[in-house]
């Protein structure tokens, strides 16, 4: 259930029973052969699936993230880090204002991590707000699965090549992972990464992808329980 | 054709032939009985239709706008005006960087008008950039059609009640338009507008809606020609 | 009665009887043959006249507005939109701090409209604050008068050519209104508008000007009553 | 000659002969028994007088400054320091854009000193820009005169009590200067300063005031020559 | 060699031979039983050691980082994320201005990671600038060593307990690592972490600490070579 | 006693007895033949000495200040004025949060004065906060001593040439003070000041320096008493 399919009266009714919400943070940036919106599509798909099972509402996605290193790849649209953190603050304050109290941020893009700092700054000011953050690709879940199948999880490789993020044929085989020290600017990044894939196998079996999706979904369902016994003052 | 359906190589290829792009600015705010994303859905639909006819690419939508007056209506998510203008600047600078030169901003929400000022500030710095702005509901086209059918165009009324923005039954009949002087805060706005509709008929014939959509589409197609003979130095 | 003619003790005494204030937002920008401060002078004159009749105090004018499109016309001084909204917030918070509660913003320049968004954001935080906004040239009053005399109201034309905004001879006759689609940058604007007038008759009869001024003054006097019965919770 | 008395064509003509401009920075803050706009009125008067003798143009005044310590004195309107520096940057960039190169900032308020830092930051980016800054009350000129007449120059005392800043009777005699260590907030400031005068004689002879005005005017005329032989690379 | 031990002429002389510089980013935040400046002291010590071997200059440390989650632990001083990124930008632009071209950022605190985004944004604008980033505790080096000695590397545990960061006795033994989902605010963090250590052994053998320091120093020396063959266009 | 030598538990214990703190604001900027960190070293030394006598804690120094005019002197690192004021606000809010109430800002650099405005803005929002500010070189104490020894106190001259700020030989004799009107940008400043000293004697007797240090220390000890009887409401 997405906010876009509701009107405000529906949300008001929802808030009488429930105070949880999922917020999707994406990015519009090069993903090699995959969709430029890959980083939005994956957490959105997970949020939709979790919503189907739990009825927790999903807010409209933030379609852009912080991707300054990819600005030489056409189609990449990067927010300054200052813009992103302001944006995320606005989302949280808006929904807190009329009663949402438990927010699960479904992040799809590593460049958005600075939003975590602003989220804590805001949480220090809003009593009763509980925040959770899910970055699927950094989860133990994905790490374990990658190990199980001996696949290396990297940007724009098999790991992000879901049926719903593919927009063209993927190359067969594997790409050697370039290795760089340094903090690359956009020109250097393109020089270093060529097609934009950070190395490893370009695609995995559909069964692996589905297993991974299901496993991540379990993570999301767990986080949506917002269990924090250790944080209760005795 | 939307950026989300492409990878970066597709956009690079596109830019060899073309330098136009449509950017959709929406809002996530109460629209009475209609979808909270109405202000994104309408310009998005127009942009998609125009893209079908012209092949001009459509960037991912900005799903949020400036709606501080509606923050007492659950589901409304408002960006501060400072956030919106920064966001719009980032979009424009990103796409200008790799070669887009003619941008049509498809705005769906009056609260986003402050972005126009920042756009001009940015345009003063980026040689060769041409900007157009379309706010369908303020167009002469819609004004003429409203007059023709004796319908009053207001927020969340018939005018925005397209098949694709409806998420519930609409009330029959007409709502008297409340009339207020003053700049209302969010509490006052809810007191003043109740169900959130700014008055007038709740719905119009589907034929009228389609006629309006087509007429607006003509506007968009015209703007996409970026004809500006008067601006050529002789 | 202007703040500049008082000391702080006078204002303190005033606040024991009264909580209304008029704030003038102007601009310093090209107005064709008229004064570069036309957009300040007109709302200032209206505010002074309204003050004479009601005793409501007038704050010092903001002499600058958002005019990035006119920066190629010498004498134009433009605030970034971010600066203007911060400035307006500061004015409102300052006067709210020691007791003003009903503020009428007398705006003289369309480019200042983004301040409305910030004003609502601030009003959401300041209990008891009531805001009104008057943009004389967009009023029904001026529309009706323009229709009555078959004059087209445009930037820097007859409509702004009061005795007190004239600084040179005005051309006779009429200027064809250039028509542009697009969001013009400062270079394009000068190319498009030449002398800076947006078309129509350059000047109207003094009697028409006085009639318009009086009619606008009535608007201001009405707004100063801050009547908002519909906003009272029953 | 003030910009408000000109249209843009006049300024364009002026710029063909001249690249100097005076910018007046004021404040709207308590000045004891004197006008709340005292800090604007004094540099404005000096600028006007200097303009009469030299023909150098005067931009519209900034009527507000940074006065957070006086916010408990009604009528004080304080810009945040961040707003002021942005504002001053906007003024300078605007006028630099169409050709002003030598700017004399006529400051009337000590709280505006942070603008100096931003001015240098901006000057580091704008080739050919020359800036001068005049704070009349901190000048050697005023120091010498105060010494000559054995008057102590302090905020809102005789020193600012010109005929054109008086809005009420001034008390006779002298006020003992309160002496405080610390950085006072607005509540503490009012507690400390009572009527708002920082001590010393409330008024001086009109002849002294005129002598001081003339002497300051000489300073302004000197600064307007923008003599900087030592800065010429050999 | 630190900038604090030089005057500007020394730096000017240095720049004739060399364009490398180390910038230390620290934090002032709770580290359990260790110094509140632990996150500055460690990268500073590494930088000093690397400087001794290479002669590369070290800039004064940034003593504060982004630590909003620890603001309930007295002594923690947290910069807003927006402040930190501005600060880091200022450092980089300052030193780039007079000729530094290869900068190694020695970061001591995970909360400072958002600076990476701003660094790339800035690097996109400054031709010839090369940036490297070293976060010692996240290095493969430390990971390998922790594995070798079966120690778990966590905040304020043995890993940061160098002789030079200790300011009190350390507890013996081990702390069970609390495990939390969620993004904790400052109150929750204190509830969750008690003494502030994130779990694991409180201290390791001095020999282990020295081995780790040496290994990290090798990393720094490697990074200071700024080898980036793969980034050379062929 | 510096925060860097404590852990958070120490600070918590301290706060049970005491609510005073010293905050050191420095600068990293050219000081002629002296250390680039002179402006940090002097107030740091005073703070350390005062701490020894009173036990009042000293926070880690801010090593950078606002020095745009010196950016052509290598080694100078300048914060934008906006960055500095944000930074200072963050420091104050952090320590206020867990109980510090009386803060003595030990400023070492005139360019940091804009922080005073932000400090007052913040103090207007934080009940019970008391702020003091010490700029040693502007004190009556230093003025008196300079007069006594007939030395002219200027930037980077004898006045700042303590044993602990010297990093090289100082020239003998005296430098004629260049005299400039205007607000110099970084290029002009270097042209004007050459070696960076603002004129006067390069060095004074060690005995004079120690006398001055002791006298300033007395000032600090006095300020640490935070005596403000006149501010008590009767």
C-alpha cells in the first residue's frame, strides 16, 4: 500500500491504528547495463512486498541520491549532500507532525549514508520517534548469500541485476574488479570503471536473485517489528 | 521514454542526437478525495504522452513539493522552500553537465513556483541552457476549457480528477468555494477547507477530462519545440 | 506612522494598544522609464496612506527583491531567493518576539512570491500569528479597473506609472507586448524586452491612477481588519 | 543622486563615465530616545552629501542589520548574521555584474561588521573589484572630535543625536555608563542598559554635531578617491 | 612536520618542492574509558609518524566530528553534518588555492564519512586535485590483524586503546556486544551502550597495539605515494 | 585540564560540581615569522594557565578561523564566515546539552568576531546560558602595557611573539606600518603587507612578554568569576 494510492482521509484512518511508515531512498545513477533507477527500484520492491504482508504504508520514493562520482555517466542525477540531508529531514518532520512514530528508512544507495547523521540530529529533537535503516546490500543476509554462492557483491553487478532492474542484455562472464586507492572525482571514476560495473559476475541465476530478495524481505519484516527491548528503561 | 527504463549508455547515445529533457516536479499533498500524488501524476502523464510522440526523454519525478499549508492533512509531505530550490538546482546542473541543453520543467504544483527564481539564477550561470516551464492548470488552455464548460478550476476539484488520480469515490455536486483573505497556516487551512477541496464541482465528464488532457498535451508539444525567434540577436 | 519616526519606547507604548504591523517588500529592478525602486514605492505609499487612516504602524521597507531575470539592466539589485526568504523570516520573528501578532505584508514585486512559502513555514511555528499578504497589482481591484479602462496591466507600463514613481518622461502610445514561452535568463530577458516595459500603454490619466490607488487603499484597509470568521473553531 | 531617482537607462549612462557606488548598511534597532533607524539615517545622510559633491551614485539602503542583543527592545528588527552576509554578497554581485568596480560601503552599525568577512571572500572571486568600508563612528575623525569636546562616544548617546535622527525630546545631562563583562543576550542587555543608551551625555551642541558631520563627510570624500598607490605592483 | 611549527614562508618554500599534505579529521566524543579526543589522536599520531618518514606536511587537526548519537555523554562535542562538510570544503579550497594538489585525508571517526561526498563534489570543480582518504579502523590491515588475534574491533574497545589515548584505567576482560537494530538517538544510545564501549575486549597487549600502528603506518605511506596508474588516460 | 585528557565519565563527574568551560577559538593563518597557529596557541596557553589555577575545563581548540584576506600566504586555512558561525553554534549547543552553563570564549583571532553575533542569537534561545568573550589583544590590559612600553600592538609583531609562538628567527628592529584604506582582498593584502607583519617592532623583551601574559591571565581569571551583579533583577 503506497501513499500515492490513498487520499489524506485514508492516511488519517490508517494513523488511528498504526504509526509505522516505510520511506524509500533511491538514486538516479549509472548502474552499468542496469536501469539508472536501480537504487530506487530495489528498496521500493522490498517495501512493496513488506507492505503486502504487513499493511505498513510506503511513502513516495526519493528518486535521487548523492552520486557526485558518477556525474560523467549520462543519466546520473546527483543531489549535493547538503540537499539530501535537508530533504530527508523534511520528510521525517512532515510525517512526524501528524503522527507517524516508527519509520523504516529503506535505503538503496550507499551515497545516501550521510542522511543517517541528519536523521539522528532530528531524532534528538522529536520525542517518541523511532528510526530504523535498512541498506539491503550491506546486510549480513546478502553477505551470507554471496559467500554461499561464491559471488562478489559489487555495484551494478549480478547483485543488483534483478528482473525488474534490467533494461538491456547483460554481458556474460565476469569483470575483473578494478582496485583503486583514493577518492575519485567523476572524471577519474569513469576512467577507472569504464562500463560502470565495479567488477565480478554480471548476472546470477534467477533463483539466486529470488532467494536473495526473499532473505532481504525477511530482514525488512523483522525491522518492521521495531523490537528494542534493550532500550526500555527498567 | 523514461530515464528509469534506460541505462547510462542509452542516455549517452540519446545525447548524440538530442539535447532535450522533461523534468517532472510534483507534490505529495492532500487533494481531497484524490491521490496524494495527484500533482506528480498529472505532469508525469503529460510528459509520458509527449515523450511517446516526440521521443524526448523524461527524468524521474520529484515526488515532493512545497506544501506547508497542508501539513495538518495526513499524508502531506512538504519540502521547505529552501530544500526544493536546492533540489531543482541539483537536477539542472547534473543533466547540464553531460549535455542536456533544453529543459522543459513539467510542474504539477503551485507551491513549487519558487523554483522558477532559482532556475533563472542558475540559467544566468550556464551558457546555452534553455528552460521552459509548464504549469498545466494555469495555462490559457485550461482557462479556456473551464470557461467553455462553465467549470471553476480549483485545487482538488474536477480539474484534477482524472481517471488516474482517483483513488476513491468522489462526492456528487458542488462545494461552495470558501473565501479567505490572509496567508493561512496549516491549522487555519484545515479549518478553512475541511475536505481539502477548494470548491466547485467535484467531478467532470470523462470526455471533458480527455479534452483537457489533449489540449494540455498540445501545449507541451509546442513548448518542446523551444521556438524562440525573438531571442535571436539579429 | 513609520517605525523610523519612532523610538523603541514609542513602539512599546503602541504594542499596549495594538498588535498590527505593515511590512513593505519591494525590489530594486528595472521598470523601464520609471524609478528603479518602483516596486517599493507603490506598496510604501499604500501603507503610508493606510497608516494615516488607521494608525497601524509601518516597518522599514525591504528595498530589494528577487529579480535575477533583470540583472542585465543596470541598477537592478537582486537577492537570491534563499536570501529573501531568510530575510523575511527574520523580520517576522523579530517583531513577533515582542508582541506583534497581525502582520500585513505589502508586497510590491512578483518575484518575491517565494516568501509566501517561508511565511507559512514560520507561521506553522508561531502560535497566534496572523498573516495577510497584499500584492496590489494582482488584485481583483486592479483587474477590474484595467478592464473598465481597457488597459492592459503589465510590468513597468501605465499601471506602475504613478506621479511618485516617474523619474523621466514616458513615451507616448503603446508598446506591443512581446510574447515568450520559456523561462528567460537575464540575457534573454533584455533581448526580449528591450526598454524593459512588458507592453501596453506607457501611461494613463492621472485620474485613473488616483482611482486605482484609492481602490487599492480600500483593499488594504479591508485586510487590516483581519476578519477571519470562518477560521474560528465553533 | 540615489538609484531610486533614476531608471535603468540613467544607470547605464552613468556607468559609461563612472564605476563607483555607495552602498548604505543600516540597522533597525533601539537607539534610546532616537529613531529606530538611526543607523541607516546617518550613513545615508553622509552618502547623500558626498553624492552631491561628487556625483557618485547611492544605492538603496539596507534598512536592517544584525542586532540580536536588542531584540527585547520593541521596534528592533534583527537579521541573523547569516542573512546579512548573504544579502551583502547579493548586492555586490548584482552591481558588479553590470560594471560597478569601486564600492564604498557606508556602514552605520557595528553589528554589521561580519559583512566585512564575506566581502573579502567575494572580492577574492571578482577581479578588478575594489572595496572600501566606512564606519563613521569608529573613525579617527570622530575619536578626535570626541576628545576635543570631552565627550564619550557611545551607542545612542549625543554622538548619534543629529537633528535628523531625533524623534523625541532627549534627556538632559549624562548617563553613567554601565560596565559589563560578558556577551549579553537580549534579556540581559535590556536589564543592563535600561533606556538603551550606553552612557555619556545625551546630547551635544548642534555646532558640534555639524562639525562632526562635516569631518566625517571629508573622510567619505577621501575614501571615494579610492587612492591605493601602495597596492600597485611595480 | 606540522603546519603549526612553521611560518608561511616555510610553507611557501615547501610548496616549491612538494604538493602533498595530510589533513587530520578527528572527533571529540565519548570513547568509554579512553580520551574524548581519541579519534583525533590516532590519525594525528599516524600522520606525524608518516611525516617523519616522508617529510609530508600535516595540517592542524579538526578536533570535532559528527557525533549526534553521543550527545548524552558529557564531553562529546558534535558538529552538524552540514557544518562538517562545509568545514572540510573550506580546508581543501584554502590549501588548493596556493598549490597543494595531493591531499591525504586522515580520518579518525566514522561519523565523518559524509565529508567524502562533499570532497568529491569539490574535486569535480578543482582541476588537478587528487584526494585520498584513510580510515585506519576500517582498513583491511586492521581487519586482518583483528582476525589474527581473534579480537573484535569495535568503538572504544581494545582497538582504540593505545598508550596515547588512555586517560584512565581500563576494565579487564570483555564486554558483551550489545546488538541493536535501528538508528539510535542520543538517549537510546546511552541506554544501549552504558559505558560507551561497543563490546569486545577492553584492552590488548601493547605489542599488538604497536603491530597495528606499524601496519596502519604502512598503509599511510603507501597512500602518500598517490599511485594511480589505472587513472592515466592512455 | 583539557577535555582531551579526560574521558566522558570524568566530565560527568566534573559537571556535578561545576558548569564552567573555556572554548578556544584560533586561526591558522600567516603571522609573519611566527607560527601559523599563533592565534590558537596564545589563547590556548592562557586557558591552560587559567585552568591550572581554577580547575575550569578547557575544550579542544578550534584550529581554524576566518582569514580570507590571507589566502595568498601559503599555510593559511580560512573558514568561510558562515562555516565558523555554524561551528561555534554547534560547540555551544553540544556542551549546553549536558549541563555547561557558563562559557568563556577565548578568542585568538579578530576575524572570528562574527561568531559573537551567532553566540548572542543562540544565547537568546538557551535559558540560563552565560557567555563571556575574551580577545586578549584587544583588552585594556594589552593597550595599557603597549602604552607603557611604547610599543605598537599589531598583527604578527612583537605582541604575538611569545616564546611558544616563535618558529624562526625574528628580524631586528621595526617595520613601518603600511597604511591602507579599503577592504583588501587576498592579492592586495599580500602586496600591501609583504612579510605579513602589520608594522611596529618585531620583538619585545621576554620580560615584557611575560608581564603581558600574566596581565592577560588576570583578565581571564576575572572573567571566569562570571560576576554580573548588575544583571540580576532586583
